[in-house]
């Protein structure tokens, strides 16, 4: 990979001129902050927007209250990913607090797929449900909402996905992306919007503290759904992290999965907590029920046992993903050799829950959009190939899929990621592969070599505790708020310069006199370079805490050998 310095923006210069240090100015600039007032809000803002500003929220509350007072059974219908599970937990805990007869139904990723479905609707109506509340899904569930209404039940849709041209015939729909919405911040996730509805209803009965106690679930869903950590999302996450670091924090399931929470960050949640909450739903029938139960568990010992099961499932997911990826790399390289700009691969043995992860692996390694299909039985029992797409920033994958939609059964998504289903026929898959690559060629899309951008060069002897404290003060980092990439020249220790680590010896740990460095999947490169002692390193400053002590590290993105 070629590395170049990122061009400094006008906003960066503005922040420097007004006394901000370079790391802060870079972070603000890279997060798209333009002015000084917005910079202050980004760094210090703590104000939440009143949920009363959401269009239709009072109508939604009135319908929910009606069913609570009538003691009707309420079904909260969620989703199987982190955002969907946390949305469900928020709504369940809120309705229980308000005295409702409430149950949660999550879709089976393997047998039912995303969102509410007719089989689940009929099942819940047989159990007595009179009100359905969809969270993190529902804004495109026109047929399912019609089915609910034909059974004389009510429906409140709470979602954050892009609506279709025709909205479902629900009693109330809350989705910040619907035209005419009055809420000033549109980037809340399913858990964020669910928390807003919960907050609104709990404030009506003076339960402010209980509403605030649920903000950690909203933050976990926000981070897990890779939402931009700007605006109100940032406030939600900052408040939640402060709560989670407190000795009074009592979400036993989260604590059991994370261990010591005194130094928890958004990055810890993204890379440690969220994958565990997702893993069971990816691999098992009705697997999302386990993380939901964990988040609701009030007994610390039971929470620990459930957490251990989720950790085991995540380790199994990692193994399955690694094994499947090995087998599709050769297919990907065959397609590259024949000139494919877009990789389209079907893995006959992979579970559908890891298709998106495999597509992401291909995209990262070969720097081009990738679509991975896996066989799956649909709700009628027929075998189809269901796929996930992951794209690069310069190729709108959903637009491409729409152009090739005649080859598909269904599809949906956005510029960077999509889901799609095709008939289980090799010829149909080949036709789709040809069509999407012809489209890519027709718009002039070319696969280019990746170029790394570094933000600031720092002498290695100046990488001190002060700089790490500056970075920590800029938390949380995540989507839309990347950590600055530093460039530094490093001489390794003479005695112990490196360790090869990882289950498959794929990672490298390097040691200098004042800090250590971790390079994921860089062991082969370091060995091939003949174990150099002098390097130019590109990466992020990161603090590693162990037994209350902070150890300064650099998470290496890449390195170059110094002569």
C-alpha cells in the first residue's frame, strides 16, 4: 500500500489558528466539523434533544398506553443483530416498568430472515397479541402490517431504515427518514429511536432516572450498527460510557461479557461486545434470544454463564469464518484473473449469517466490492441463495444491484452494504455476475490500488503519556470519527524486538523503548521483510489497561522498512 499525507482542510487550519492542538484539530476536521461552535458541541456537548420533537411520538404513546390500560398482550418484534436486540431490550424493560403484559419476538435469521414475518405474526396473534411494536424493522413490512390489521390488532412501527415508496398501513410509524419528520437529528439507530420513545413515555410518569438507566443499551446498539458518532449519537455514547465506567453500573450481562468496565471505550464495545451479541444469531436457529436474555438478566452468576456461552459462540463464528474464507479466496482470485471488478461468489457450505463477514473480508483484501451468497431455506421451505454485499466508497452497490434486479428475488440496502436473494441456480448466478460487472464497466468503475492516508508525523521519542491523554480526551472514536493515523519512525529494542502472536501466528507485537505496537495480520509481512529493526509505522495511538496500569501502544495499520 502506498501512503500519503492527508491534505489539511480549511477547518483544520481554523482550529489550529484558534488554539486547538494538532490531534484535536485533525479529529475535528476528519469528523466533518466546520466551525468553532460545532467544535465546542463535539468536544463538550452533553444536551439531549427532547423526544417530543419526533413526529407522531405522542400518537404512538397513546396507542401503547391504551393497550397497557386494557391489559392487552403487547408483542415487541425486534431484530437479530446488536441494534435489534438492544432495541427490543429497551422496549421490553420500558413496557414492563409501565405495567404492560409484554413479550419479545425476534426473527430467526436462519429460517425467517430479517424483520417481522407472517408466520411470526400468526403465532403471536394465537398467543393473544393485540398490539405489535416493531423496533429496528417494519418500515417496509407492508404485507405483514396488512395481515396484522386484518386481525383487528394495532401496529406501531419504530424503525430507522429508509422507507419504501409506499408506507405500511400501521397505526403509527416513527422513522426519522420519512418526509416531513420534525426531529433535527436523523442518524439515530433502531435502539436510539426506541430509546427516544421509551424516554418520552417514562417521563410521562416521572420515571426520568429509569429512562436514563437505559441509555447504555441505546449506545451499544448505536455502536453495533456502525452509526456516525456525531450529533446526538455522540451524546448518547458519551453518557453511556460514563455510566458504564461507574462502580454502580448494574447491567450484569454487559459486565460479564466485557470484564473490567472502568476504562471501557466505544472501540471496546465495537470489537469485543457487539461481535458476541451478534454471534449466536448468526449461527443458530432463534439464536438472538440468548443475547437478549443476557441483557435482561438480573443475576450476576447466571449472566456470567450466559456470557460464557456467547463468547464460545463468537469463537466458533471466528473459526467458521476463517475456514470459509480460505475456501473462497481461490474463487475470488479466479474472478480477478478474468477481469471482474465486482466479486460474486457462492459458498455452498457457509451459513448465511456469516455471508456479510466473508464479503467484508474479500472487500478488504482485494479492494473491490464483493457479494457472497450462501444456500438457505426460505420461509416456504424452498432453497434459495441469500447474499450480502460490501462495497468500497467509490461504488454504490445498491444502485448496481437495482440495475441487475431482474435476476434477483429480492434485495435492499444502501451505498456500502446490501442484502439480496437469488434462485439457487448456477446459471442465474453467472448471469447476475456478468450483469453487475457489465454495469461496473459501463459507468467506468476501476479497481485502484489502495492509498493510505496518514494525518500527522510524530517523532517516536515524543510519543508520551501526554499525547495518549490527548487522544483519550477526544473519545469516543468510531464511525465518522476515525482516530488520527500517525506516522512515526521506530527503532525496536535490541533484546526483545518482536513476538509472533495469534492462534494462527498471524499477528505481530513489536517493542520499542517507550511503547509497544500491535499489527493484526502483519506477521507474514514482517517475517518476509526479514525481521527489520527500523520501521516507519502507520497506525493509531491506543491505551491498553492491565491490572489498573496503562500501557501505551500503537495499533499498526501498516509499516515500511527503513534502510
